[in-house]
C-alpha cells in the first residue's frame, strides 16, 4: 500500500463547529437522497439470489468513500461477500479510528407485512418520528448508521476539521455471521491497526434520552432436524402408530424451559457472570414504562425468566428462543400428511462469561438426549459470538459520552444491549482495540422485521455527533 501524505499538522486543527454545522445543514437533502439510493439496492447476504445486488452495494459503498475523500479505497474479495476498505491519514501523531459497519441486510420476508416495498424507501411521519422516518430494509441496520460516518467524515474533511486518522472497514456478511471477517482482520492486522473501533449498529433509549451501549450479548445459533419415517405418510393410515416428527419436535422444544422460564439445558448457567445489585439498580433507573412497552408490541402481558425485570432480561440474562420451525404441508388448503421430517432454528443469547462453543456442545448433547427412540435427531451449528462488556472509564468512552452530551444536551446513560455483534470481541482479541458502540437507532425501529425504519432526527443527529467524537477523542488522547 502506498504511503499517504498527511493533509495537515495534527496540532493545527481548528475546530470551527459552527462552520461544520452550517455545512451539515446545507447538505441535509443530499445526504438523505444518497442514503435512499443505497437503500434501493437489495443487498441481502443470506440469499444467493441477491449476490449481484450485494456486489453492487459494495461498489456503491466504495464509490461513496472515494467521493467523500477517502484514500486507498479497495474492495477486498473473500470466500463470501467482499469487504470495503478506505482510509485517510492526517498526521502520524494523531490517533487512528477504525470505523466498522456492514452494508448487507436481512431478508425482507414476509413481504405481505410491509406497508410499502422494502427496497423502495419512503419517508413518513410517525408518532415517535414527527420529523419523518425512512421506511426500508437496512435503513437502520446498518446502512443508515454506517453512512452517517461517511457523511460526517466528508464534512470534517471538506472543512479541514479531521483531527484523527480514519480507516473504514464495511463488510457484507454481518447478517450471516461475519464468516470471513476474522480471517481478513488476521491477514491485515497492520493495515487495520488503530486506537479504537467506532461502531454505530446499536440504539439509544429514546430521542430525548441518549445512551451508549456498554454490553452486548453473545450468540449461539443452532438448527435441529427430527426424522421419523423414511417418507411422508398418510395421516389416516399411519396416524397414531408412527411418531410424528413435528409433534416430537414440539415436545422437545417445550421441555427446554421450566415453569420459571429458565433454560433447562444442563450446564447452561454454569458460567453466567453474576451482576451486582448496584449495577442492576442502575440499569433499572433507565426510563421504562411497562404499559407503553406492551402497547407498542401489541401484547397483553410480558413473559420471561422469573426474578428479573424486563430491562435485566434483555441485557444481563441469557435466553433460548425458537427463530423458525417448519415441516409437513404448509401450502393452501389441506393435505393430511404425517411428515418425514421437522426442523427448527434455535438461537441462544449469551452473557459474560458464557462461551458459545461450550454452549453449542451443551445444547447438542442435551437435545440429542431428549429424542425418543422413535425418531432420529441431527443438530448443527450455524454461527455464534462471544458476549462483550465495554469499559466506561476509557478515553474512548469518555469522548463518545462528551460528544453525545454536546449534541443531545444531556449525558448519555450506559446501557447493556440485548443484541449481539460478535465481531466486537474479535476486534479486541485480533486487533487489540476496544470498541465504542455509539448507535443512534431506536429499539422500536423494527430492524429484522417488516417496516424497518430509521428516524431522520436520528440520522442527522448521528452525522452531527460523530465529528464531536473525533474532536474530543483527539483532544483527550493528546492530553494523555
């Protein structure tokens, strides 16, 4: 890779934030139009039918990085979908920020539940987003959020206010487990060397209650197959005499929780890190209204592990959930068939100090043991990742905290997230760099669901806040 000439002295950066804000305001419509174009590309990484579109999205991402002013922009091939890389060096004395994001999206199914086509973005006003929200697959997860960094970078560069070296690594396989990212990072440690990894793939508590994610759950994703007879059978002729794999699978799944909703896999809780009463108390000080929560979800009651609040259940407790189940006849009308096979996809969200590989083995052993002699069971693993807790006393966290306090007008609350970003632990291990999880979405943005959306307030607030992170981070690192 060619050496890059520093664009200016680290010590001479002039942070005229009013001038920067003026640039952001005057380019708002363009920033929105460019994002809408990206959202029209159906970059679904899980379905080979979309491979050409995933490639097109990678090329579009690279083009936007070049246009914004990044150097050495390349599309790196992997055994799956490509990784887009770009950088800008401003000074050998400046700290280096590695921006991570992903340009791939979840499948849009079921299409009939969308109010508008998932890859034809529309802006609509809602109760939570009176200024409008972008409705499209990937709007929040993660195109809208990674693109904030590209636009903030552009603004800082155009106004000569970039106080850190920047590296972009935008991948195309996050939604399928980042299968090739670790290999890429190991092979390119020197290229990716940085002081901090900055990620916007998380959420805030509310638009009037900013927060920074300080913990993420890990993941163990499995698939099970239950086989009974060697072919589908007539349910009248054979019903009651031969095991029905769907019935058996349902019984096995039902036994995975007890009446207190604790996971019954032997050894599942052995390594779960105990959270202090003080931290649990602080967690529950976050704004939360149970009635509003239920109303937003359209449910009459909540369900979860006994002895824990909803905030605790989604942040510090492990879970086991069925994500999909199928078998037999599911088409229109009736077909009286006793199926040969039944299948289910099951995910387990993990907390510190659970090991996904160990949980994988425990689940497989337990599930196979549950099976009656009348069926055969096959258990296979898809992907997983380790849980992570981010330190709140680091320079990186303090810079993000101050940046959000500046733009939101109040100090962000530290919050453990229920989701998983498995690569965060990998960055720590391989790149020896801590991550800052500074997302701007809302939990109500329906990511992974029909009608995914992202508020214009959130999109623009992210673009406004990110430059402050660079400013404060550079200042704090220089003092240190």
